[in-house]
C-alpha cells in the first residue's frame, strides 16, 4: 500500500507540466523540397530563431505546449517514419535533445533544416543546411558553424535579388555525394529562377529546388 502525501496525477504535477515541449507547429504532410521531396513526413516546427530574414515565411515566435504523451500520439498517427525538424532555428531550441530522443525511440529517420549557425546533435540522420545573410550581426553573412559543415548532407541557398553566386565557390571541394540546391525566393520566383537556371548551365553540380508544397497548396 502506498503511503505518504497525495498522489500527484500527470495533470496536476507542476514538475511534469514544466517538461512540456514548446512546439510552434506539428503536422503530417509531404516533404515539398529537396532530396526527400514527395515523401510523407511528420513536420515538427520548433519556435524562435536567432536570425531575421526579411522574406521569412514562418511565424516562429509563437508556440503551444505539448506534453510528451501528446507528442507521442502524433508520432504514432501514421506509419511513415520520416521526420522533418524545422523552425525557426531548431538547433538552438532547448527541447531539441528530448525531441530527438523521442523520435529515435519511435524509429524515425530524422532530418533537420537549419541555418547552420549551431552544432549538430548526433541523433540527426540528415542535415539540410541553408545559410542566410541575415544573422543580426552575430556572425558574418552566410556563416556556417564548423560542426555543421561536415555533417551537412544537403546545402540549400535561397536566391534572392541580392544573392551573390560567387559565395558558392566555398563548396568547390565538397564530397561528390553532397546535394547542392538553389531555391528561388518564393515572392520573386520568376526572376530568381531565371538567375539560377543561368548559373546551373555552367555549374551542373547545383540543382534547382522548388517549394512544391506551395504549388499544390499543402502545408
Ligand atoms: S533563418 Fe529561417 S526561420 Fe530564421 S528568420 Fe531566416 S528564414 Fe526565418
């Protein structure tokens, strides 16, 4: 027989509640871009970002709290085992280690989309690094953390009006199996796609990456 004070339930134990996950958004959909394009995936968007890109398309400062059982419910909802952790900037979020542990316990292949400004945990299977110019002055434009560079399997640069293709010379000695992708800023698609196509003619190690989910109007 149990002795002592009242038994705290999951709902009332403040210690347990403080372990809630901060989740900006979570949903099942198709990966819309990059090498996993077209695959069914669980998207988990973590809140907050250390950058301030003017064309950012996510409201990354808001979040809802999910308990671990609520999160596990999402993981079990569908049979696909591809997870996409994105943000905001997921690598600087405090909940990332616990989230990775949970995903691995449920046999997910974990992909992550990062701006490349922080170290990459070992539990991430596939890193897409998308360096940005708008680092709030904390780093030089298009900074990549020394730990993130060798762990990146897919590079993705957003080509906006000011993008200087000369920057891409930094990838001249990358291994052959690394994917190099260029994505036009969505709001100025036509002009910047044309610039990418001209570049790829002479630099075929780079490929065009379109945000297909936006074309077919899915999240
Ligand atoms: S790094 Fe990504 S999430 Fe952060 S402001 Fe830029 S586009 Fe938005």
